[in-house]
């Protein structure tokens, strides 16, 4: 909880600023909300890539800290920074140059000009956004979640203050909202850069002069980053596809409802994201130090806490859906979408219950990678990762899904249900590292006893 609470607060404040951003833009009308909706999947792509690298680098750092390998943690941090800057450049140039064509193909229609005005500012600040996410992940990985929280809160509060000034006082319109976002993230990034590179009062230190690329470290980072990014990238692509379908069957007003509804929905899952980021650091350090009981306890506790939190959030949003929708449709040009937005919020309440396990699954691979000092994969042997992945094995084409038949399939379902309700299993002897060999559906390697 010491790691989770600061991250929950930070995620909550960031979500609030996202909603405030949407609120001020809603004053410009439904077309401006729709334009933000067309940009959001591309912005989410940048967040997916940077968060993926941050999760991969952060998990590798936390495991080396758990193994008391400071030099290794420093080396991973340097590699992570180099990778993120190269990735930011590859992302920024084509998206900035071909923004009009992108939004025309996405079906933005009459809102294309507004979408391009907003997007080009965001794309221009991609390098800063990428660095900010990775720097925050490094701070969390070394257990300094309070400073990570302060940096995120500073950027969020500054954005809330700058939004009305840039949009209405400076009469910059929707582009003003983008500039407020980029400037606030820049200030947050400068604060973290001061801690990491100038004051150097963090556990992890950076030495770029003696850098030699190590393929093993890059592989270690990417082994976690690619799956984490892939899941979020698939969500981005689904948003693009949904925007295209909505425009085809309705209009850009439908995109305004969809994107605004999703921004409201993010406030419900922000506590869960804070819990998940804390689990990566705690579990990674525990596995690095071979304290597998602590890793399992963290997972069990976070699952129960996340599930209860999401149930409460779903009840609140369902009860006040109409009132929430009216807040974002007060402008004359947006009042006609109030009822549709309220209906969207009602339906989305089912999502909060289902997303708990999926979000924890997304983050857990960061803490399950094999420790340098480990001669086996104890995470799989002790039922932490297999139990979570058991529902995946029931899907056709998964790693050993075809072998899960009859009684084994029923065992796998019981494992999934027991873990989801917070039960930790199987009990093994961790002290002398002797394990019972038994036939179980959770052995994802398909080995026989």
C-alpha cells in the first residue's frame, strides 16, 4: 500500500485533469469533442509505446534492485532512456508530417481541421511525453513512488490551470488545450530530469559516457515491453476502428459521445492502474530477492482491492450517469448528445467489473521475468503466473490450450476462480525449494510429473 496509494492518487489526479481538459473543450461544441476523439487513439498509441518501455525497463530495474545489483540497475536505466528517445523520434516525424492524411482516412470529415490543429501540437511534444512516462517508471521501480506522484500531480494541476487560459483567454481554441497539455507535461518532465540527471539523489544513476549496448539487457526490457505495448496498441487500433464504424453509421457526434464517455470511464480505472503499477515494483523486487511468498501475497491483495474498488466505481457512475453527462454537454452545440452520453456511461459500468483481472494481467509480466540469479522459473512453479494465465489457456490456439481437456480443464477453471476471489495457492515449501510434482492444468509448460 505504501507504493500503491501515491500511484492511485497520481493516477486519479491525472484522470481529473483529462476530464477537466474535456470539460473546457466541450465549451467549443460537439465538433471539438469529436476532434479530440479522433486524436485520442493516436495519443493512446504514444502512451502505449512509452508505458510499455517504462514497464519493461522498470521491471528489469526492480528485479536487479531486489538482487542487490546496483550496477545492473544503472545499466538498464541508461538502456531504457536511449531506447525511448529513439522510439519517440520514429513516432513523431511521420505522424506530424502526415497528420491531415491520417485524419482524413480515419473519417474525421468536417472535424479534420480541428483534429489536425490539436494533434500536431501533441505529436510535437511526443519526445517529452515519452521521457516523462519512462522517468516516472524508473522512479516507481526504485520504490520512490512519492516523488513520482508529486511530478504527475504538478503536471495535472498545471494543465487544469492553463486550459481555460490558452483555450479562451488567448483564443487558441482546441489547439490551446493541446499546448496546455504539452507545457504541463514539460514542467513535470523537467522536475524528474532534475532529480535523475542534475541532483542525482535517486538510487539509479546514469552514466552515458561508458555506455555499451548489451543485447541481453535490450532483450530483457523488450520481453516485457512488447507484450505490454501490444495490448495497449490493440486498444488504440480498436478505438480507430470504432471511430470509423461510428462515423459510418452515425456522424461525428457519435465519436464525441464515444471519446468523452471513455475519458469519463478512465477515472473509474485510475485506482486500478495505480495498484497495478505498484504490483510491478513489489513483485519484481520480491522475485529478484527470491521472496516468492511476498510476490504471491502482493498479487492476492491487489486483486481483491482492485475488484472491490471497481465495483464501487461502477455503482457510483451508474447512479449519477445523467448528471455526469450533462456536465460535459452544457454548451449549446453539445446539449443534443447528453442522453446518448448517459446511456454510454450506463453500459460501460459492466466494463469496470471485468477489467480488474485483465489490467493486472497486463502489468504482471513485468514482475515475472526470470531473475539473473535464478536457476529455474519459480514464478511459474509456484502458481503465480500460471494461475493468472489459466483463463488464457482455455482459448483456442494458446500455448497449451489443446491439452486442457476433461478434468484438467475443470481444474484450470477452479484455479482461475480461486485466485480471482483472492485465494493463494498452491502451497509449496519455499524455504528448502522442494516442490511437489503433481499433474495440474496450471503447468503451462505441459510437463508431466
